[in-house]
C-alpha cells in the first residue's frame, strides 16, 4: 500500500518518516476506507499506539535526586508523533484539514476525525437509507451496481445500523431492470437466501448473455404473394453476369471451410427449393438474393448490398418509410433519432430527463432502444438510442459508438473512416455532405403497409388473419397501418372462441372439505405485492383470514422479511382476544412463510401449504383483497393512499 519508511538520523536514536503518498485522501464519505488504510500502515511500522492510545507516552521529565531533567524518551516520542501528525494531515482534503487545526497530537487528530465522520447521526443514516431505496442499475454495469450498494451497506454498518443479509439481497434484486427478471425469480424461489457473492456471479453471467445478444434484422410482412422468376438488378457501369452467376466471397471463413469439405466429400449438395427465388439446387442462405455483407480484402471498403426486384401480384405490400440520414456528432452524449421506425428494439421511456439543446430548452424523450448498422465485416451496434420526436436530425454519438463497438473514427476534410480498434482494419467509410459527416446507410427496412383490396373486414376477421393478437394490439395495427376494417367492429371487442379455448389450461377444483368449528382453527394467509408504492412507503400487504368468522386482518409491510415479526405479534393479539390458540396456518410456499416453520413448530401450530402453481387451493384469500381494492377504486381514491383507506 505504501513505500518503505525513510530513516531520519539522530545523535542517539532514529525516527521513522511514514510515506503516505498512496493513502486515499479522506473525504466526508470514505472514512471507513481511509481509517483502515491509515491504521494498517501505522501498525506495520509499529506506530499505531500513537493514534489508538494503546501505549501511554513517556513522562516529560525524569526526577533524580530531587532534580528534574528533560526525558530523552519523551523528546523522541514527541518528534515521532509530530512526524505522524504531519503525515496524517497530508491525507486529509483541504476542507477537512480545517477541522483538526486545534489538535496538538496524532491521537487528538484521530479522535477528532472519528468523532466528526464516524459518529452515527440520524441525518446521515436517513440519507444512506434513502440512497438505498433510490439506487438502481440504470446504465451502470453489474460490478458498479453491486459495489455501489455494498459501499452503502458498509457505511450503515459503520454507523451502527447494519442491514440484514436478506434485506441486502432484496435491495440488490429490486434495483434490477426487467432483463434480469429470470435471475430474480430464480433467487427469490430459493428457501435460503444466497450469499451476495453468489448473487453477484449470477448477475454477471446474465449480463454477459445480454451483451452477447445481437438484434435480428426485421423481415418485411407479405401475404397472398404471387412470385415470378427473379430478375437481378444490374448497377450501372457493371458487366452483366449469366444466369448461373454466383456471388464470390459472400461467406465468412468458417462457412468457406464447410463448403470446401462438402465439395471434397461424397455428400450431395442441397437438393431442395429456395424459399426466396423458387429455384431448386440451393438454400435461401446461398441464394444470390439473400442480403449478406460482402467480404473482400482486409483494407477494402465495400458498398451496402442492394435488394433485387421481384414481380408480385395481389399482395399486401409496403411503401418505404422515409428515413433521414445519420450525422456523426462528437458533442452528443447519446445516440438520438426522431423516427421510432429506425430502432430494431425499443421500449417506452418513463423517466423525467430531457435532451438539452443549444438554446437551453429541453426536448422530451419518448422511447429508448437499439440499432444495428451494417459495415463491411460486422454490424455496429448503437445502444441506448433516444427517440426524440422533435429533433430534426438523427445523431450518432462518436463517444458511445467507439466504446460500445471497440472502434476508432478518423475524420478527414472530405470523408471519415471507422476502423477496428485492435486490428486497424477499415470497417466503413462515409463522406461529407453540407459540411457535415454523414453515415452511409441503406434505405430503412421499416415500412408502412397497405392492402390492395378495398373490401372492409370486421375486427374478428383481422384478428384471425394476424395470428390472434389482443384487442389492444389489433386496434393499434388497424389504426397505424390503415387496414380496411369496419368502424363499428373496432370499437367493440369480439369474443374469439379459439383464444378462449387456448387460454384454458386447468380444470376446476372440487369443493373444499375444510370445516372449522371455532375461531382461529384455520388461518389462511398470503402476501400481496402492490404495483404502487403507498404514501407511507408500503409495497407489500400481509392478509390473514379466519376460516370460521371470515374476519380479515390487513398488515402493510415495507419488506417481505417483516412477515415473521408481524405474524408473531398477530398471534399474541388474536390468541389473547379470542382466548384460544391458532390451530393451523394455511399459506403458499413463499420464502416469507418458509421462514416461519421453526416458530410454528415451537408454538404447536400446523402449517399447510398449497401445491406449486395452484393458488386456487388458497382461494379464500383473494375475495377480501379484491373487495377492498374495488371499493377504493369505485370511490376514485388516489392509489397512494391505499393503506389509509384499508385501515379505515
């Protein structure tokens, strides 16, 4: 951590000058790290007693024959203490140095800093707890996200308010986006909470899988197509090829090796029919019409391949959607576009941020997504693209392009080049237009569709033709693509018998055989998760229903881990009120109820659980919950006041 100590010569003794150049400077938020580093360094020099007071300093004088003389040991100790004082002062930021100006010794300085920044204060604790609730992954990596939470856990532990292990796991899982839902469900389904290291490793594995995924190209939609023989489009100033012409170097090296092995062996070639051109003898992957990136010499910049023309008859086809050019921008912090059709993957933006432009005003953001742009050898992925409807130009952030794809961009007076960062091979070249660097892209494949027929169909007919989508999606498709549909059928959804049959997965259960003869003989319980955080910061609700009286208890919770302590208090309350004991607790197999098994066994309470994936067995519970929520919605009460209204 630090270098070797320097020795200062003295006439009789030697002093140690501690080198603290590598110590992290103390700020108002890193006292824990700073104190560990400083104490470990001084302990290594056997000087820790100067700050922790484990050894008292020598007396200032020595009395011999009633004559007092200065103590040489104290003189040496004081000089060593002043050297340590100076070294510690150098590890403080200027704003903190003013706090210890009145200190006269190293220990006094150490105690002053500890009293200022290690003393637990209610405001500091509340601030850290608020940061934990608001902390989410966002654009951070998994390492940054978990480390940020772990730092706050450690700070609360230092202030005497440690966070329980189960709550730490819950904080980590609650701040993750929907992409990590499968990992979250896997962890929450376990009976015992895993360690933070295990959770961290699972999240890192999921993050690697998400980063490895690449968006698939959009496929045009066609219906009732009559396809004729293919006629290849011939660019100007290019020689025409014969009918048996095959493009060269269309595949990567691995595919070429596979082709050579096939030709040299006894295996026959593909004898089926191509799905694109209808010709026998090759697959769609090897069809000349298949849009593939041309590969050539390593330093060549090749144009984007064009799509051949095909005659079609009586087809539900598409007109090209207008696409604006993409401009390279070294000052943009994000990729931006005004057209949602440019994105291959998108999702609505729910934040409050806006794009700040030169005049100081902000432009609203409607969606976020990703785009894949082709190049000579590989696609370049644009992540975190913002859809800004009122922006006039599509912008590519040079910084995000280079960092996400490991490329470099070189600008020249008339053009620019994008090169692979490791090999330096050019991947793409663009030209300037109107004094701007414009990205060379092919026309957008996202298109607006229309049908050639003028006959209007009902919504149920379009529902059958489009693969049985939901009514909301069907209504959006009809409106967006101007499909000929009768107006009356769009406003009222029609019942599709096929959809109803397909969604029926279970047979009804038989009538329950449970019979109770006294209160508290059977208690049914469940934890309801609300999608809306109440004004009191409650998200979960413990519902307990007595089978005999149908009396319902409703307990709001901030964390699921509070179920155990809440049930223990509930047991004492109801057993004292009814002067009888709880006989059986009926619940699902949630982890919050699994944690109650030891307590239930010691209290002589039976615990019945419903079989997996059959919440109907616990069907006595939903009715009170649904009735209470419906009453609140009927009176048009704000959802955040849910706990107040239910308690009434």
